[in-house]
C-alpha cells in the first residue's frame, strides 16, 4: 500500500528539492558503473565499494543520503539484472559486459527516518541547503495509520503537478485515501506551509 502526500511549495522551496534531486541522480550515475564493472549490486558489498567515493565526490549529500544513493542503485540494479524477464537478466549476459544504466535527472530520491521526519504537526526534509521544515495538518486517524505500522520505503518525486512524498507501507490502510492513494485536503492537495518546528 502506498500513500502520497503532495507538497504545495514556493518557487524557492521547489528549487531546493530540485537541487537535491539533481545531485542525487548525479550520484547514482557516479556509482552505477561500479555495479557493472564489479558485477556487484548487493547493498552491503556496494556500500564498501562506493561509500567513500560518494562522500568525496558529493560531500553536500552527507553520510545518510550517500547510503540512500547506494540503496537506490542496488535496488535498481537488482530489478534490471536479476529479473528473468529483463532483457539485461545477468544469466542472459554471461561472458559479456553488463550494460550501465543512466539515471534521469528526475529520478526519485529515497528518504528514510534520518532524512525525513514527521512529528506532531510538522514535517522536515533534508536538502543540500539545510532542512526544509513545514507545518502539516493530517487527521489523527491518518497519523495513527501511518505511524501504527512499518514504513517500507519513502520516496520524494516530482511529476507534472508537484513534488510529493510517497510512503510505501507494510500493510493496507483501513481508511481509504482520496483519488489514487493521494491524501488530499478537500479538493486541493494537502497544503504545507513553511514554518519552523520545535
């Protein structure tokens, strides 16, 4: 089950998240050749291969986001090289070099509890320019559902409408969301206003 929170952002706020997204995809493109060269997409092994190089090349990403880059590359490589129906299934390519994937500039950014936090009525997202903090209004029931179960994955992405955060949950919610798993307030996307959090 996935829940999506759309973010209503100013131009300056969007620019901060866009800069994060661009740098994140750049870092993924920096790491992926290691996957192809070493035929290594196990996350722990890839961490040993790539972590220090990411930290040196992209110091502004910080340690946790460097780990999230490795997670993103590992997950993508597994889906490409280990899925039997993939044209790049590793067993079909035995004896030939593995192709290298290029992450587009609008690739999703993987977040975690260190780079995104929601507590009380606030949300805080890591950016390259410091944390972006907002006030957020969600129902008590939604909060209970979101925090009452395991969150498997958190993704920041941008579509034609706006930046959004998608939570992939371990279990299905009992309260249906509006539209296609998009939590909205009335007819408008969930409004977030910039504010400092305690």
